[in-house]
């Protein structure tokens, strides 16, 4: 019996982050009976709506890639079409070498097509080093390579330290010298495999993008915050007959009588799911939780996959949201700025939320909302500080960068402990091995940020592929394993 697409069967989805909810929505649309089990008291995972000084804001991810269809399509299907809004401004800066400098154009994740593209951000020596790329012999990258390692070898460390690192850090809160190019910047990896020169590879990517003539905004938000998305999807799932239970941590996931085994009878269910005092029987299960939780749940039935999942590392970070009176407040132009770690500051980014999102400015024209982010992979000292200390270090860096010295009306600190999975070199091979191990267990699929990308579109695509896999269609999983859907922005970081 197929668990999807037939209107028969029961599927349990473990986890009500955006991946789990997207999977449940796809199942419910097909007529499948679906139950979602969420350990926490709310749905949404890293998408969290909130408020400060009476103004609605996002306390987690704030935008989603619009050039990929998955997230925007899900928002429309959940009834949010009229609330989709692009940023009011996309002009950002980078705080480096003692000043706010306009974010360069003409690069792919900080990697330029020409040295001139980074003028103003790099030193004269750094620009000259970029120019030598065309003279260097080919650099073999093999099956995978760290983004920072490869780019530094071709263009010099200054490109990595002042541009690639803060851009990647905004997505993963990680270290560019450890992050996999194949998983994190797949289009650059593929181009680098076929070009001797890295700058030539970037120019080829840019030429193909220009030929595709993509129009419309690159990113999209939602009036009231991207945190509205999981709430709307959950409401849609319930309207389609699905059940969503919060405060229901799954403690056991076991296969019962597999089809064709001794003792199997017509109508036997394939999985036993224990959540507190509840025991559910399901034809199939979608596991859409962070890697450590998935490892624990899968240890009994898939120990090899569980071991791989247990090895996935995570980064923690915190968002500091600040509200100010508009009167007399002067900010630089643009939507905010990124901060290279090499410059020695504490914050890694700041978003001028009221300027970036028109709906925030409209909610209360007398209030200005900013947010900063702190914390990278391996950093523990800063995140161990009290909330008040994080507010003060954020205010200090904002004052240094922008001259902002006003006292905020209100502040909120949102901590995302172990919030972002890390994609080191070899991540794609690990994901392939996990799926190969799990393929031996019919009626089981995994999805979410640990596998195919940390952005919202990536999580939705991963969920859809998992549901299709349950129905016997493996094309989506195969495509994602070969070509991750990286949004490059829009995760829990800035």
C-alpha cells in the first residue's frame, strides 16, 4: 500500500519546523492521513514571530530566496499570497578596515569575476593578488574542498577574510575555511571543476545568469514576518484534516511487521511511534528534526545512519533586536551591514529592519527596529554572557560602525542554541551515506536543514522529496543529493 497519493494510509511526521510542516502539507494535499508530532510547545522551528515595542518582528529567519520557487509557492498555497513583500531596499554594506563600505556587486558569494569588483573592500595588495588568478596553474579540487581554502589559494586570503567569510557566516555561522564548497556553494564548485581560473568560472556563472534573464526580487519576506509562514502552513494542514500535536516529543521509533515478513498480515502497520503516553501506528514516517534528535530516534532501526547523523556539528548564535525612537535617529543608507571576523568586532551582522521591511516601518512610524547577530561555530564565551551583556556589546559595535548612540526603547535577545548545522568538506558524501542506509527501511524518509541546505526553500524542497520518496518517486531525493538547494541567505542568521 502506498502511504501517499492514494488517500489511504497514515503517515507520522516527527518535527513541526518548516520542513516537517511542508511535508505534512504535501501529504495532506494528497489525501493522506497525517499526524505531526512536535516536542516543543509551538510550531515553526527557526521561524519565530514576535514583537518589540508593539511592533511585529521576526525573532528568527527573516527572509527567503524568491528565485527558487519552493518557499514562495508554499506561502501562496497557505494563503499568504497577498502578504508576500520584497525588501524595501537590498543595498547592504560591509563594515571592514574601519569603515562601512558598499557591498560589492559582481561576485558569487564574495568571489569576484574581476579584481575591480572588490575595489574599496580589499587593499591594493589584495586586489593585486586577485588579479594573479589567471596566471596560476589549475588547482584541482577533487570530490570536495573547503570554500576558504580553495578561494584563498586562487585569490588570496583577503578575499576570504573580508568578504567570503562574512557572507558564509551569515548563512551558517561557520568557518569558511571548513565549509564545503560542494554543499554550500554548489554552482561555484561545478564551475571551478571546469575552469582553470576561478575568476573566469565566476564570469561564466554570471553570464549564464544574465542569459537566463531572471526577473523579480531575489528575496522575499512576509508582512508580519516570515514567522507567519509555519503558522499558516499548520493551519492549512489542519484544514485538510491533518493533526498537529505540540508538546509531544517522540521517544521511540520502531519498525513493526514489515510487509512480507513472518507474522505480517493484511492491514499491519509498518511503524510504531511513541510520544509520551501516546503510541501511534503508521504506514510511514518522515523524520524532520535536527541531526542529534534524528540520530537518537534512528539508533535502534538504522544504527549506521544514526552514527552519521550524530557526527553532524552545529553552531549556536543569538539575535539581538533593538527598538529606538525615530526622532533624531540617523542611520547609514541601506538595509544593514555584514562584519568580517578578521576585523575583531563582536557582532557578525546588523539589519536595519525598519528600513529593509516596509511593513515594520508602517506598523509604527515613530519606532525604528534594528537587529544584530552574534556567535559563530566554536564560539562559546560570547553566548555564555547574560542577555544584558549581549545588548551592550551590540550597542557598542553599532556605535562604532554607525555612530548610533541612542538608548533603545526596548531590547530582546533570542538564542538559537545548536541552531545551524555545519556543512564541512565531505558533507554531501555523508548525506548520501545516510540515505543509502535508510533506503533499506521502507516507509521511512528524512528531511530538513541537516541534509540539503539551511535556507527555507531548501528545507521545503527536502520535505517534498521525502514525501515523494515514500510514494516511490526517488527523483527529488537523487537531485537534492547531487545538487543541494542552497539559498545562501535566509537562514537563522543575518
